[in-house]
C-alpha cells in the first residue's frame, strides 16, 4: 500500500467533510437547545446500558463520512464508532478513525457541546485531526509537525474542499495564549473529567475516589484544583486543553475514535497525553486511559504537573481493547 499521502490535502478534505457533517447534525436538531425533532426520528436507543446512547443521526453521519472517505481514499482503512466490530484492532495501515457525533448524550439533551471528530493515523500514530462543533462553530485542526489551529465558522456551512483549503486567514494558532503560561500546580488548574458509561466496579471507584482527591482541600490531603468540568465530549475536551482554556483532562474508558483527532490538535499545541494510570509516558492512541496536559512555554511545569496528578489517582483503571 502506498503510504505517501499528502497530509495537508487530506486535512483540507476532512475539514470539508466535517462542515458537511456538522450541517447534517444541526439540521437534525430542532434547535441548538432542543435536539429531538418533532417527528421522533432522532429518539435515542441504547447500546450497553442506559448511559450509552446512539441516534439515527449518529448512524447517518457516519455513513456519509465513511462513503466519502472510502471513495476518495480507497486504499485507507476505516474505523468508526457506529460500525466498530468488537475485537477489531487498529493496525499499522493508514486508517481514518472517526466519531460522527462525539457527545451523543449532549446532542440528545440539547446541550451544544457536540463535535464531529475525524482523525487519521499511520503506523498507529495520529497524524491529522479535525474536530468541529457545529453549534458553536469552533473548528480545530492539526497536522503532525505543522501546528494546530482553531477557526470560527459562521452559520451552517456545506463546503467543498477548495473553499476551505489550507490554513485559512481566520485560523488562530494554538494555544490561544502566546507564550503559554507555565504550569505551577494542580491548585491553579481547571481539570476536565467525565463520567463515562461504566458506573460500577473498580474503574468507577477509581474515578470517584480520584475526583474527590482532586477537589478536596489541601488540609484534607487533596489537590484543591480550581474546579472540574464534565462537558461530555472527549474530542472537545482535548481541544480545550490544546487551546489552554482547560489545563488538564483525565479519562478512562474512551476509544480511539474519541481521542485520535483531538490527540493531534493537542500535541501540535505543545500538550502531552500520557497514561491515565500512573507511570507510563508513551501510550498508543487506543490505550483507553488518558491524561492530557496543556502546553507551556518551554514545557515549564508540564512534567511536574503530570507527576503531581498521578499522585492523586486512587486505584487503577483497566479496560478491554
């Protein structure tokens, strides 16, 4: 297989797909604050439990994305949330890793923190990422070695690749604050966390106990973070860390399609992504346990913050791949 793919052109094509997919999502929503159409066609069904939702829009958007990519890049593999087969492994081949709606629960409830997440990996390494929230208009993109950026898309866009090619004039390089301020400790951080759909067992206890330790006062032995946020989209959380509006994001239970695109955006903004369990600095994209920390000028305080965070993880998370 020819791996000599023009990543800039591929990024441009993914941006066009994301804009079209975003238009599908907003059109399926009765409004940005009430996402169930009157005809009931988008009523959610469940997968493994009542907190793991899927809608017909998830399926339709993934079908649109996969048909486009398989036509345009027929020699590349495809991994999508809604067509994933249990046991399917990410191989070294060039692979699109896609979540058609990251934040389905938000979409169902009308909370406009929803994204199209389009990643591309080669040799199991994320190299291109596009994340688009069609409700806020924030579109993030990055290519390995070329930086990451955010632009604001005004209104619904149905776009051809030529309209959005390259790094547009309205793109703003990430992180938003230049130079990025140093990381001085968890007690000055806003940290993203997520419930996930697993609500029992050791993984759940590890999450709950760790959240308590992060939030507790230092007199009680805690980190006393500025605050925690549970916003409901792994891809957008990673982009928030990339832009510096979040300082860190800790999660277990995600899949490769949740993080691949945001991984590129984060790392190209100077951020790091390491094991959600203490001790491992290099992890694969399908690791399922993640700690992301924003960039800082000269990486000042970054390693120290990771190690401080690991010190507050109460237990270990383990997930099947």
